[in-house]
């Protein structure tokens, strides 16, 4: 009989004597609080030992027949109830002593979602401003720092900041998102001029008057136009 890749008896022969290593996925979930105008991170208290009860990123072990990217999507959905959201692989973390529970390699992903009250929060997760977040277990603080840096670098050349906002938003809200991502001041006039010159925003007739009587016009990001421009060689640069 012809051997197949799913012949576990042969697998045992081929890899006999190899160490067994667990693979986990950890998710760094960023959200923008449109009321407080702050970039935040979603954390929960770890449910299992070691370090049960301490603050942690949300994560889980990859199942035997599960693709790693699907594991990340599953973990995010189980915590938030959200399906189609921005998610990108960050890097792997595999120091031999990173987890005292066992030899575990973790593959980290970061996600961008909109903060709202409709999250399917099964684990009593809480939002924290990044500067105020508690000490995290294992090497999760390192993961957060790495995710912040990757988010910052990617936001310069890709319009990923829009994933942190609702469908319709104001230019001041968009400016604040990028200030929070870059963690530095941005010139209001130059930012508006740059973002409007790209012609990627659809202006509505509605205004948000929550900040002033005059109000600010609401805009929508034109995803279809952006994708068509990319095919022609367009570069998003802020």
C-alpha cells in the first residue's frame, strides 16, 4: 500500500526520538476608543497555571489539525465574537525557558478592531491604555512592544489605521488615530492636506456635532478605489 502524509505509523518511525514541543498562538488586540481618543489593548486574567489570575494576552494552543492562521482567527472570535477583522502575523517567540509550564513556541498576531460594547467577552477581558497596562505574564510585554513597532511601521505605508475607526469618521478622529499609533504629535494642517490629496475618502453630507456646534463632516474610506490604485502601483505614504 502506498504511504501517505497522513500515515501516523510512518510518522512515528520517521520522527522517533524527537522532542515534543507545544505550539501556541497569542493575540495582541488593539482598539481605538473613539470617545476617549486613545489607543488601547485588550487583556484578560490568565485562567490556567502557571500564572493563573495574572494579566495576559489572549492565547491558546494550536489544535492538532488546525492551521496556525485559523487558530488565531478562532481565538479572536472566541474572545470578541468578531469575524472579519484586520489580523497580521507578528513573529514567533521560542526561547527554551519562555514558559515554565512546558516547552512552548508561540506565534503572535496583532489585530485592529473597533472598541464597542458588543464584544462577546467570554473571559472578562478589559481594555487598557497601553501606557497604563499592567505587567503581563511570560514574554507578553515584549510581544506588545514588537506589535506597537510593527503597527507604527505598517501604518506609514498602508491605510491600516482605518481599521480602528467606524465606517464613518471625522478627519480629527482620523488624525487622533495616527497620533496614537505613532505616539507623537502630528501637524493638523499637513495631515489633512496629505490624506485628502490621496483622494481615498468619500465625504458625506452628515456632520458629527458632538465636539462643537459647527461640527465636522463625516468621511468614509474608499477600500475599492484603494485596491484598484494599488494594482496600478499606488503607494500609501503618510
